[in-house]
C-alpha cells in the first residue's frame, strides 16, 4: 500500500477530532441536532486550521445513512465515498482553478439535479476568494434562493475579499489559529501512534514554527520521522527546517550591539554554509528580540520554554537591552527583511543592513558626546548674547526695557524693566493726541495725575568692577521675631525691585536662584532688610541658605544702594501676616526718594489733591468704561491723586 502523509492519515473524521476549533464544531453539532441547518456556510481562517476537514465532516453528518447526526458512522456507502472524494452528492471545487463565469454556469446547471444517494447535494468551494467578481454575480441568485436539496460551504483564508452581498447570505464561522499547546498534544499523539520518540522541546519548536497550522506541524513531523533514526530532538528539527540555534542568535545580536562587524560577517557566512536562508536569519532575530521583551516583562511566560537550555544567558541579555534598544532593533530588522524580499540576492541586503546597524551601535557613544558638546556651546552663546544685549541697553541710556527676543536660541523670554536714574511715570496719551485722533473718549475727561516713582541707583553692568560694598548682614533666622525698621519702602515698588533682583542674578549666572526667587513674593523692604514669602519647602530651604542669602543681598545692594539682610518666611505664617500688616499700615517709608516725589505723609498728599477712590469716582469717569477700567487697574499698584480745581 502506498505511503500516506501524516497530515492526510490523521485528518479528523468526526467533530471531536478537530483540534482547537470547539467554537465551530459545537455550534454545528447543535444545528444538526436541532435540525436548523442553513443553506450556505462560510468557513474563514488561517491555513491548516481545519476548514476543509470540518466541511467534509459536516457533509458526512448530513448525508450519513444514520443522519443527520453529529457522529457519522464512517461505514455506510455515503460516508466512505465522501472520505474517498468519490461522492456524486458532495462536490469539492477548487476556486483557484475554476474561478471563471463558465465554471459557475456549469455549477448552476448541476444544482438542478437531485442528489443520487444522500439527502442533500453539497458544494464545497475551497479558496473561495479566488472567484472573479463576474463569477460571484452569476452565483448570487443561486445562493440567495437555492433549491431545498442544495447546500453551499465556502472555505477561504481571505474573507475580506468576498463581496458583501455573498457574506450577508452565508452563516460565517471564523477558525482560529491553533495554540502551541494543542499542536504539541496532537504531535505527541501522532508520534505515539506511529511508534517513534519525540522530544517535548522538539514538539514545541515544531508547534511554534507551524504558526498555528496543524497541517504544517504534521508535515514537519513527517519529515523529521523520515530523517531520524531514533529520538527526534531540537537539533534535528533546526537542521531540517533551516532554523538557527538560540545560542547562535544570541551571539549574533551581541555582536550587532557591540559593533563587531567582522564577527557578524563570519556568523552569517557560517549559517549560510549550513543551509540557512538569509530571510530565516532575520526572522529568527525578530523572534528573538520579541522574546527578549517578553523576558523583561514576563520571564516565566510559557513560550520562553524554548530557552530553557540557555535560560540564564537569555535573561541576562534581556536585562542588558533597554526597551528602546529592542524597539529600535525590531524596526530595523523588519526594514532589512522587507528590502531583502524584493531582490534576487538577499544575502547582500542582509549583510549590508546588519553592518549599518553595527556601525550605528558603535557610534552611539561618540554621537552623545558630540551632542553634549553642542548643547554646552549653544548655552554659552546664549549667555554671551544676553550679557551683550544688557550691556548695550545700559550704555544707551537705560530707558529701554528688555523685550522678548525673536531669536529662538534665547531660552528665557521673561522681560524686566532696567533701572536707571529714575523710573519713568506711567505714560498716558496727552489730551492733544487724543483730540487729533478724534475717536477716543479719553479726550473728554482729564486723567488723574499719578505719583512719580523715586530715583534709585542703576544696576551695575554685568562683569564690570563694582565699588566695594559693605558686608551683607547674615540671613535672619526663621524663628526670629518680627521687627519693623525705619525707611519702609512703598509697596508699589516691590514688584520692580524683585524683577531687577532676578535680572541681576540671571546676568551673574545664578539662574537657579533667580528661578526660586521668581516663584517667591517680595512683601517687605526697609532700610535694613528685605522679606520674601515662599510656598514650597524646597524654595524656603534655598532662600534660608547662607550662601544664597548672600547672593540675594548683593543683588539688593546693587539696586537699593545699601546693604540689607535677607529673610524668608513661609506663606500663611504669623510672620508673613505681620509684615504684610506693617506695609498696609503705611509705616514711614525712606525719604531718599527723588525731590519730585510726593511725600508719604497725608498732609503733603492732600496739598496736591484728594486720593482717587473707585467707589467715589466722578460721573464722567463712571460713564466711560475705558477710563473706569484703566484707573481701576492703575489703582491696584499706585496711589492716584486727583488735583483739586
């Protein structure tokens, strides 16, 4: 008797023999038992998962002498003829070679004839996606309203290629890829039935390589059985199907990672001499890199059992590679694989691609060094450009403000006013200018006069030699009692003072301290000390540090003209509340202001006019929203006095 291949010899003959497709077999059994068999079925799924076998079992269940039954006898004439492919009532058609409209016309003619022996005339159309659109259109009406004695079973691996009109007229059953465990169990069963030894690791290697297809797994087992004289082990399987060993793949990946170009060429040459294919080498690398990622997140995963013989080395390599490295390697291997599939000599593409990866891996360190050097040089240029700009602004009279630069190389876009001989008064359009425009309502009502700001000492140029300043007092302890000194500075100037202190620190390479100060608030300034309120514990520890307090004191001296102690208090603390209360009470400010400044005592201010109050504004001001809004915002930072007529 002629030899029969294992995948044909052990093809399932009943529903219970179909491996890994219980969701389909159980549904069909229930349909048979309840006599609810449809006229058209579509079996879709990957190759080797049992679509055609299930269709033949279903046909035997319908036409068996004892049927319809879920367990065909296999002994009656109908069952034997269907198994042998000789039944006149079950026609198996290959759509790949009978895909035209003429073949479908012949099929339509055969549909008219009644079954010879069985209950139904069943058409099993394999590779149904190969039929042409015209063929489907010719078959459409027959599928929609077939005779009662006709049933169609379509099998395909690409159901998405079938017309929607066909899909809507069929009951669709999706076949899944068979799991590796199910394939291993079936291979062990076949090996026991055939009488040869199969190593469990070799069986799992065959199952993984079969990629969910039972027919592929049985074909590989058939080859191994013919080649082996005894035990079928992993080495025999690898040699037979051209797989590379796990140790070889791990060694090749290490060479790529270390930049060993000569070692890569030697390893590839050795694999090709042993009969390996270049594309198989890349496929093995991709599978191994995926296994490395699984080893990082789930080292006990069952599919890593293939690495049991080299488990320690595998886990060590898994931890040595970062997730970013693994992701990069997967994309690069897939790109090389795609390029190699479209050429006649894939070896050249594979070798060149791996050598390029090798060169990139070896240049990572040099690339990082060059990037760091580039960033350092860029930062140096930015600082130099900022210092030069500050110097030019101060040399030009100091009335300009540092504005945000359009140059993207400047990292800090914050602007602060530059102090000089005096701060300019808040400028408002002159009445004559408004009248010339003839459109603004500001010209209809005189604006109140705003108190001018006092003169302050200009900020020294960065890098310029400074006059020797007295030593700044040491930082005040956090638990020191609150003392209100003489020469309290007007609170309206605190924002300007803080901005210039921050500007000074930035120009003297104290960016971190300037950032901390920018997150704080200046709440008190007198002739002896300045007080900042902070929210975070980190900023509080920074400002209470003696060295940092000294730097802030030098910046305050450059702006105020006299040494002050630096104190930091926490937000919502009793000390912060007392300092704010002292400022609100208007303790006597320093009289070192400009002679043109309005004096702080109430009598001097009343000599100029009465204080403007939003609650008691004039009818003209209240009736003009623009004036009302402008004066309300100015009153938040300045004391506004209206000259009495």
